[in-house]
């Protein structure tokens, strides 16, 4: 997280630094992104940068926090629209993220960031530490999901839900990464993600998977 010194800067100054960071992260793969280039474009000293952020990862986490918060809001919205179905909520989120297309700095930044990182590094950078780390922010998110799911249909305790949410987020992040790396087309990736989520939802007992296939994600005219 940024220091209080950064948070107390004028909004214009903060935006200049963030714009420079987004430009650099969209220009090259994340591992090649240069703090020197960021401070040069933002017209700040290297010493000042390190009074604002610990390192490059700290800066990226701050940028991604807004994206993550918007994603969480969408998850809760889809939970309401899908009558408390967490699997359909996750698919809804995937659909709108992937519908953004390839234009703009945002797409290039996420593509560059995710393309040369392991899945574990991606989840940590997004601020998703999961149940194993007893992360309070993650568990607050789980609590809100637990409040929003249909608990008559899904008889699941809070601790078990933490495991499930962790698995769903791994599917979501991996699918987005594969989309940004052009591994396959959007429809094919969404189909694979849906099948994986339906296995999680219905298990692998004889007949359950085939009987619960529901088709493709409905297209949504929304944006993050």
C-alpha cells in the first residue's frame, strides 16, 4: 500500500505518477517495467518514489486495487441477478472483463503484467492471498459472498466457502491470463471455464455433469 505521504499529495500529482506507471506497465512486460522510466515521465526523484511506494509491486497493487474493488462490486451484483449462484456470478464477471476487447492502455497493461508471471504471483499481486494466509480482506470478501449466496441451494459453511471462492478466483484469473496471451478465443475459454465451474458445482458423480450443462455465458453490455 502507498504511504501516507503519497496519499496526502494533491490529486493532480498523484494522477501524474499513476498515469506514468500505467503507461510504463502497458509498454513492456511487467518484469521489464522500469521504475526509472516511471519517475522520469512523472518528473519525480527516485528518492521520492521510495517515500511513496516500497517497490514496483507495491505500486502495481495500488493500481490494481481499484480494478479488484470494481470486480468485487460486479460479483455482488451478479449474485443478486443470478439468485445467489456464485458460479454464474463468476462467469458473469469473466464475460464482462473479456468483452472489453484489446483496445486501450488497460488491456495492454494487464496483458503485459500477467504474461510473464506465475499464477501464484498473479493472485498475490491482485491482493488475493486466500484462506491459507488468514487474510482479513479476503475473509471479509468471503463473508459478503456468503451473505449473498442462496444458502438453501448451497449448504456451505463460511470456511468451506473460502476454499470454493479461492478455486473460483484461480479459474477466473487463469482464464483472463490465457485470453490476454491469445492462447485461445474468448468463446472457447469461456466454455472451458464454465465446464470447470460446473464440475465444482455438481461434482463428478455419474450423470451430474452432463445433466447440468447450461450453455454459454449470456453477453452483457457492461464494463469494469
